[in-house]
C-alpha cells in the first residue's frame, strides 16, 4: 500500500507550533513560580545585530537593544538599554579573536538598587569545533571588565564567560534561505573579581528557541532563556526577540 505524502512544509509548521507552545508553557510555569517566590519575575529582551564584512578575515559588528521586566512580583520597573560595537579577526577557519566595548544604562528607580551606567570593555576567543553531521558547535570564551558608576559610587567587576552553542536546521542539511532552525546554547559566568554590591550577578544561562533565515543576510529569532537569578537561588525566565542582519557577505 502506498503511504500518503506528507508535505515537508506541513511537518515544519507543525513542529514550530509545538515548539512555541512548549516554550509558552515553560515560561508561564517559571513566571508563576518566580512571582510566588518573590523572585525577579520574567524579562523581555529586544535586540538587533548587524554585521559588516570589512575584509576576508575582519568583521565589524554591533548589537543594541532594550531589556525590561515584563512580569514582576514587586513592580520593580527595571529596564536597560545597551549598545556594543565590536570587531573580530578570523586567523584560521576554526577560530577567531574578537573584542569590543559595551555601554549600558540600567534604570532601577523603583527598587532598592541604584540607577547606574556601565562600561564593559571585553575580549573573546571563539572556536568553531567540532562538526558532527549537520551540527556545527561553537565554543566562546570572553573576559569582561565592568566599570559601574551610579552617580556617587564607582565599582568594578572582572568577569569570565564561557558559552557552548549550536544551531539545528530543520529538514535541511544546512541553514539556507527559507530554513527554520533551533538555536541552543549553555553559558556559565564566573566572577574573577567583584567589589560591586548592587549590580546583577548572573551565574548560569540556558537558551533555546526557534529561528528563521528569511534571506541570505537576515535572520529572525525567538528564544527562551532560563537563567539563575542574580539575586536569589531561583530560576528567572526571559523571552528574547532578535533580528540579525549581514552586509557585504
């Protein structure tokens, strides 16, 4: 007997719907628990990345965005805006070196922490390895020097970050225009030096979601983030909307 043909687009659409439903359910559960336990609650992040290829090995890129408390137990009213110009140099096909500076403004007027500016020079190393089937893994090591000024106090934090990530294409061998894919990453944070008392202190972050490559040069991503709360022992959820655009490739 000949089995009926199931269109690939139908399978992908059904998978995307189930993925979105799963993340919506997880966020509802985590947000409810965060509010019930008087944690930070849920955050929403909106950001835009653009990449400019300067030469065969050198790339200038930048990201900017806003982050804010969208569901919170104490009406903290926290929000943050940031801008991070950066540059990378790819020495070999498998790795590159990169660095930049982040400029951030954190508004904390409705809670106990002061409103403050933050400047983050940073340096990083990214390794593209291994490749297993259609999965390409990336390891990303960064060091950040965080200078915080709240108008009266000046504080400093030196932080290390390690991230392992991959993108899983759906019903395709690689990510090409018209492809849905699943971005997944795990990131660890380590305080190497810290004399700041009122700033965020992230420790662990797990990210997964659904993404779509519309053209060769633009991606749309919706990701869920579960991170260890900076101020409690609980887990805080984040929903992140991102647009990535490339020029000169």
